[in-house]
C-alpha cells in the first residue's frame, strides 16, 4: 500500500480547482431549470440589457474566487481507523469517516481530468444523502491505492466487530479478481432502449415547443402536403387511423430512445462487473471513466426490474440496493446495476454473490398473489365520480369520457393487483410487484430491521393482514396476505435476527 504519505495532512492538486468551480456552478444552477423557459421567452422579446453581461462576469468571478479559497483550505489524511477531511472558508469543518461506516468507494475520471490523467475519488457512507467525501485531481496510482486501502480497512474493521478472524479477510482480499458480468455495446443499446424514460425528455422539450409559432409551422408546404396525404389515405378508415397512431407512437418512442441509448453507452461502455474478495467492482464509461466499489455486506436487497419493453425483449436490470438515501449510482446516481440480463445469466450470477446472506440461485416464475379484497377496496372507487355526474347531468359526451377514464383507471388497479405477490424460499423472501412491467425483490430475512403486522376490522373477519418489513434500504409492504403467512414471515425474521448483532449497514 502506498498510502503512507497520506498519514499526514495532504492538500489536493491545484487542478482540483476545476472540480470546485464546476461543483459551485452546479449548486447555483441546479434549482434554476424551471426558469429556463422564462429566460428564453424574455430574451426573445428583447431582454438584452448590457447589465446581464456585467452580472454574468461578476458571478463567474465570485465562483472562481470561492473555488480557489476552497482548494486552499482543503486538507485530508488517513488515521488508523478513519478518513479525516478539513475544509471550509469562513466556518471550519472537520469530517471524520470511520472505516466501518464506509459503504461505497467510487473512482471516476471526468472528461476535464482526462488530458492530465487525473481521477476523482468519492467516498459514501451509510445513511447519507450526499457524498461524504470527494478527493479530486488525484493521480491514478494514488486514487487506486486509496480506494483499495479504504475498502480493505473497511472490511477489516467490520470483521473485528463481527468477531471473525482478521486473517480470513486478508486472505479473501488476496484472492484473484474474477469477472461476474460483461456487457458489449449491443447489450447496452438494448438497455437504453428498454430502460428509456421518454417522459423526462418530453418535460424538457415541452417548454421549448411552447415557444414555437405553430401557425407558421402549419403553413409550411411540407406540412400542408403531409396533411393532404393524411386526409386522402389515412383519414378514410378508422382502422388505418389506429394503425397510423400506433406506428407514430412506436416511432416517437424510438426517437426518444436515442437519448437514453446514447446515455447508456456513454456511461457504461465497456461494462464490467467483477468480484475481489468481499467487494464488487464496476468499471466503464466513455466520457467519464468510472470504477465503483461496493462491499457485498452492504447489499440489503437485490431488485430485478423488467419494464414493458424489457418483457418483450426478455431482459432484466439488476439493482443492488443499499442503505436508503445513498447508493453507488444515484440518479443523480442510482443503485449499482447490471443491465440487459437474461434469466440464464441471472441463474449463473446469483451463486457468485456469496456473502449477501440470501441463498436463492434462480429467479422465480410464479408467486402467491395477495387477496382479491385489495382490488375491491380500490378498484370501484374511480366509478363514483362518473356515477354521480351521470345521475345529475345524464349521459353526455363529458360523462362518457369520465366512464372511460374510470374504466381505464380501474383496469390499472387490477393489473397492479395481479402483480402483487410473494414467494418464501427457506430464509429468503421474494416480493413481486409491477403494472405493465414487473419486478422481483430478493430479501434475506436475516437483514430485516423490523416487522409490523396490521389488520383492519374487515381484514380480521377475513383472516387477512398487512405485513410491513423494514430494511436499511427501505420498507417493503405486503398487503392483504393471510394472517398466518404474515406471522410466519415475521417469526422467521425475528428468530434469525434475535441473537445476530452484526452490522448490516
């Protein structure tokens, strides 16, 4: 380990001023997305005062000054059991990160550091919603050495706490690194396609489209030719209109997917997930090279998610869920994930994840559904509004639309009911949910933090109950299951954790 020089107070490279500058600018702009349409409209209407330039220059100057002062005041060192960071311009701060609380260590190389061959080291702790520590502009040798040292010390500290032989952990880290999963560019393209969240692109483009002069667009010769063609060839048949609308929706989805596909390729290619001892490592990224590390003991739940398009392609995304509020790749970052996995690949991967406590090796194909009472309690409520309006106003176009909307809403509730369910396999609980897509969550009952059983009077008469399972990654709720099943799951969990004092966080 070449971390001896960090046992004394060490400054960051002057190149880290770039990171401080971008971080400060991001903090100033992060809450300003909502005013973009207003600024755009105002500028189009002649908002071109020279004071705007003066204000922009002043803000840039303040940001640069603030960044330089941050760099001058930033110091860090590694103590025997913790990482210590001192920073602050007016108010001095000292952050102490015990190795036992470190959850993830992430190594990144943003585009602006690539010409200098520098990296950024990010340390995250359990329960925090922000990065606890960020060391910028480190050489690759120093960054990698720090990362290995922090993860090794983290596991060693936990091992001493758990009462396990320290030499066993040292041996496990000495094991050869072996690859668990690789993803080529075609698999990442498919990931971007089925994981596409087109609604966010629509939100971004909406204000921009609102500024367009649609009357001028409609008068364009090309648009007029299209409308004439549509009236002569498509509008003559309802069936043709439905086919045309379906093809248009598919085309729009594919167009919106371009952004998602590009994002997936740029962020993850070439994707590689490997295991070294008790730590998972994910590498990849074209623009910003990333090297994430996650201690396997920190994994609380494994989530297998398959959206609607993913169901058609028979592909899943795996998420390693950790302590709620701070994960390896939050969105901003989100949980460390594996994209484009088939059922066969999942069956090969799960046995390689020893140490997560869960012993399941195969993704279930069926599940025990919750009671139909859950649907009846919710599925009829949407029809109250159209029924009341029809009683007072009679049947008309408005009430017909209300009835149609209520029917679609009730259908959505029914589809959600059909996806609710669970499977018990030994000391593992599989929880199933979804709507058009679906997901599985694999929960080791030995990692349960608390359980709660509740019953309404109607549920008591029917022998049903709601079960709430609390984990460090969040809460899982199983509604309208039999009270005997709820008690069995709760008793199994409590029996497993009763004398287990290990730190799963």
